[in-house]
């Protein structure tokens, strides 16, 4: 982990965990094991402090001009990494992640996805007769905030075979979350979060990939590339009108 990150609401810095000593590490491990066994997180682990950072050249009096940075408890992030490593191994063993999804997967990157798309367009153009390409680029707005948590948990159980203690832990991790907004020297009251997956979380990118898995099956007549919440759909054919109709559908 990057131990220089700002601490969450518990005030525990990464440097503290790095230098905590053998007995302290033993107690942290006890908390992690107990949390996994009972499927419950400490309440403070489910509170985020939101720091609004103004985007360049944006007006200060508009809410949309700010990018929210979520600070969560670093011990929780460490626990999330343990859970993430376990479920990632599970996905790799059973080949459960769609091959079209390149986001947050080891050995996959945005460059790989861009090269694959560009190669597909180039190969089609070099055919005789030439095949044209029509593509649609999608960027899901506030993607993490719009995740339906109950559906995500159902998919984890039924489609990705995540069961037992790990599923209970993820369910507790997603539910009954709250946040506070800190701006300059002021801090807001606590607000409950009823939907979506948490920003600034180690687990959230992978959970989002599970939530959108299956999208690739809905466009079987076209090619599709996914990188988390960024989507490209394209089709190669010599008949442009035919492609337009297929992509529109």
C-alpha cells in the first residue's frame, strides 16, 4: 500500500501501521479475522470524509465544479486488499470475468484495449473491398453512485459463485454507509448513503466490473470493449447503412 495517503476518519495513518510492531500487527490480524468470521465491519470503517477539490477553470460557486475525494480508513483498505486478492484468485481460476473487460485486471490496460480497437479498424480498412467502421463511445456518468447494491450481491452469489463469509463481508461493507463533507475548516453532519458503491474504495472498481458483466452479451452482433465504466461498441462492414442500423439497435 501507499502509506503516504491521507488517513480516514479514524486518524490512523499508513505510516503508523507500517511501524506498529509485532504485537500491534497481531492485534490488527485478530480484528481482520474476526471481521471476516462474523461478516461485520467496525462502524468507523464505513464512514467516508469527502474533500471537494475544485476542477481547473471551474466556477467556485457551482457544486458541479468540484471533484469529491473520499478518505476512508486505511485499516479497512488493507482488509479490502485481502478480500480482493481472494476473490481475484477465484475469478482467475474459474475464468469468470468477461474477456471484453480490461478494467482493473492484472495484465490488462487501457493501452491494450486501444490497440485492439485500432487494430480491428485497421484490419477492416485494409480488406478488399474495404470495410468501414462505425463506433459508439460511452462514458457512464456517476457510475459508482448508480450501482444497484442488491442486484450486485445477487450477481456475486449466482453468477460469480461468491459465497459464505466473503459474501457476508461484502454485503456488510456495502450497506449502512455514511459520509461527511469537509471543506476548509468546516465539516458537515453525517449523511447516510443508501445506494451505489463507495468512492475511494479498493474493492469498488472490481465490484463495478462484476455489476456491468453481461453487457457484452447484449451486443453480440457488434464488437465491444470495456474498461470499467468506459465502453466502446463498433462494427466493421462494407455496407455503412447496415452498420448504422446494427449499432443503433
